[in-house]
């Protein structure tokens, strides 16, 4: 059985080699066809059949050529019949990624730009324009504690505040020149409260500012520098801060202001609740 297999393999190899080396002599075959068509004419009644036999010879020669080519192709096919075709490759396609539930359910981040409306005033590193009249307005006497001598005060949450950022305004009105002034704003730590800046409508260089957390409060302190004065008028001191998302209760926030008006010492203070005019 092994010998027959070896003979079969050897025969297949030789046929494969012979088929690959075989090159039909096309010119010789065509020459034979031309000679057959150009043969001498025959006499007698056979002459009427000459075209028929001529075309038969052409057809026979053509069939011979086709047979030679077919034999060569059959030999090649027989030699390579036992060879296996290369295995087909499979391409793995990665599945389309789907967003995780955490990414789709995460609440939106607050916008990076948390600056208030320009009318609310600049931050601590710029000079704010002159303040506008506070919500109390008019000349009606405010509640006790918010006025002392020539100095009047009011506290309010700026209307430009939003669900994650707020500004608290302390408005002072003085009828005389002040030679000393300290304003302190206390923002209760209700959750996530952190400073984002501060400003005042008086010249920046006239005051020293400190911001610190003390006893559960974020404390802003403005102190008039020695040798500087505050002219009569209405002035605003504002603290800006972030807080937890949602509305914030300012009921625990307070402010105080102490000043020197000539030889007199005055002090005012209050909260950020709304007051009637």
C-alpha cells in the first residue's frame, strides 16, 4: 500500500512538472492548417465537395489544438487536485462600545464661567464703579442697628446669584468723611461654600482684604489703610462664593461695619433678610 502511494505521488509530481513545461508549438499547428487548406484541387465529381472537406480539415486541426491544450490543463489539474486550499481567514469585528450608565446619568457640571453680570461689579483685583442705591432706597429710617450717626447700612443677596454661585452685598452710606473703616462680611458654611472673589466700589488700593474660614463661617474683611479716607456717599462691599447646587438659605449670614467720623466712633450691622422701604 505504501509503495502504491509513493508511485502515485511520484507520477503526480512528474505530470505536474511536464504540464508546467509543456508549450504547444502554435506556429507548427497553424502551418499544418494552412497546408491543408491550400492542397491541390481534385477532379471529377469530388470537386464540388472540396470546400466541405477543406473546412473539415480546418475543424479537425482546430480540434487537435484544443485537445492538446485541454490535455495540458487536465494534467495540471490532476497534479494539484490533492492539494488542499489554504484555510480562509476570519476577521473579528469589535463590538460598538456603549456608554456606561454612570456617564449618561451623571448630572451636568456647572459652567466654568461663574462671573456675575457686569453690573454686579468686578472681582477683588479690579476697581468697581460707584455703587447704586440699595434695595432700601428713599430716606425712610431703616430698622434699628443698621444706622449709627452719619453711617447707614444694608445687607442683601445680589439678584445675579444662581443655583451654585452667590454674591452678598453690604451697602454703606455716610454723610460725613470717614477716617477709619472696617467692614466684615460673614457667610455661613451651609455646604460647599468657598470664596471666588470680592470687590468694593471704593479704590482697591485704599483697602486691605483678608478672606478666611472661621468658626463655620467664610469671613471677608476690608480694612481702610492708614492715611486714607472715605468720602461722603454710598459704597458697596461684596463677597462672592460657590455653594452646593440648589437654593441657599442666607438666614445665618451677617455683616458689621465700624468707622471713625472725626472724633466719633460709629458701628452698624445686620443680616441679609429683605426689609421694607
